[in-house]
C-alpha cells in the first residue's frame, strides 16, 4: 500500500450567485473545466482553500458548488476566505459542528496517517483563540504536518496584495509558528498568484486562482493573465513535492 498522500488545492474560485462573466471570464465554467481535469487524476483529497464565493458568501454560489462537487470522485475539504460566510457554508454543506468555533472554521484531519491542519483567516486575522488551539494541536504531535490557511502568513513581495490586503497580524502568527519545527510547509491562496516564499526554514506556497492572476510587480490592481491554475501536492514519509498546473 502506498504511503503517499496526493492532494489538489484549488483557491479563490469567486463563484457568483449566477452564471455571470467577470471581465470576460466565465467563472463557473473555468472551475468546471478544472474539476474535469482533476477527476481524471489519482487523488486522495481536494482542498478548496477559501474565497469560494464571489463577494460575501452568496448562498446561491455555495448551493451550486455543492451540486457540482457531488459528482466529483474524491473527498473534498472546504476552507473559509475573506469573501466567505462560515454560517452559510455550514448550513449548505452540512459542515461538522466541531470544526466551527465562534463563527470560525478551523480543524485538523488525518489522511493516510498524515496530519493536515486548516486555519480560518477570513477576518484578515488569525485570532488568538485559533493560535492557542494551533499550539495545543502541534504540541500533541511530533510528526510533520501540512498547514493550510487562506491568507499567506507573511508579506510576499506582491505589491498590490501586500499593500492592500495582507494578513493583519503576521507578527503574532509567526511567534506561534516559529515554535514548531514540524510545520515546514504552509499552503495558501488569496494573492491570485503562483509563488513560493521562505522564512525561518518554512516554505509558504501561494496557489493561483481558478479565475485570474494578479501582476505581482504592480502597485495597482492589474490582471497579469486569466489562465486558471491549481496546485498539486504529493506527500510521502520521506519527501514532499508540490507544483502548479494551469489549463
């Protein structure tokens, strides 16, 4: 039996309340095309890492997503981004009550004997309550874990997003993360870009959007290209590799 865990991460789908175009992009159709590609791969898990909805957690968007994911052949996990609404996500997707505390969606899972931890940065912060929970979780496991959070927990040299929309308590978050060497790999979205950033022997992987990618060098909002992307992650006992693919 193989000991590897194969994950596909999709992020920033921005599904609207109806089948509308954004700057000429059919958002729903692009997502469906990606699901079709991923369904043909060998996967253990699909992670939708936040900003599932276009603006403010439109229930029509979640209802549509649930319907299309019902036919996807692999299990999936949902995370919250700053355009999501956890209460509506819980109601429509029937999320486990134990995964939600004070309106925040954060939890851990084990797949193939490997630990994955998911945080909620939808408020543009990772509040103290979550950081305390994270510390307790990590203190109880010495083995490596993969950490997933919508916002990158540091600035990433992407001018527009770093200046306008970064995580707001980066220093506090890093005070927690620095204590735990078992967190070497952190997977994020939010920035609509493909990038890997290193800090204190930790790698932060930013996954592109399924809609459009932002020019990292521009201080203004500029779309660099509209190729939808996703991230593949393969994690075994003796290695972890990850790469991005585009349609």
